């Protein structure tokens, strides 16, 4: 009987070799994946955006927190905005840039977007502030 208890001890050993194999395979994967992207050229300096002005694009519809909309500094309704864009050119309604206030409710934003779509707007792009800084 003493022999059977030693057999149960052997079967309860931890599978450390399997864990070592997985870690080794992950190491190889990341080494290979890191070599796929070529490094930047020696003399290239990336653009810094830390000094840019924080303002909306000049051709965007701005929506305030209370739902009031402005276009180029003037108060507009969605119908008036679509009329202005149609007069500017037939392709100006293909993409509309919408700058919502941070405190604007999502329900109101969806209502405004649906109204613009019903009036003939194509793709509606939301202009937001970039949340992460790349250093």
C-alpha cells in the first residue's frame, strides 16, 4: 500500500515545463514581430503637435452643450446648415464634420445626426480632442 501513495504524489506534479514552453514561444513571437517594422531613417524628426491651437476646423458644425448649433460663428439650424452646404456645392454634403461639446448629451447628438441624415447629409464625422499624448 505504501507503493500506491508514492504514485499519487507523482501525478500531482505541477506542469512547469508546459508553462516554460509557452513563455519561450511568446518570446520568440515578440522577437520576430518586432523585426517586421523597419526603423525610421536616421535624419527623420517627427512632427510635434503640442503647440497647436485648440480650435474647431473652419468648416465644421459646432454643437454647444445646450444643443445650440453654430457654423462659422453664426447660429444655425440643421435645415439652414444643409441649405448653406448645398449652395456651396453638390459634394459638400458627402462628409459633415460635427464638433460636439463635451457636455452635450448623447441622445441630443444622435437626434441632431439623424436630422442631418434625413436632410441629405452623407457621412457625419465627429471631431474630438485627442485623449492620449504621444511622447
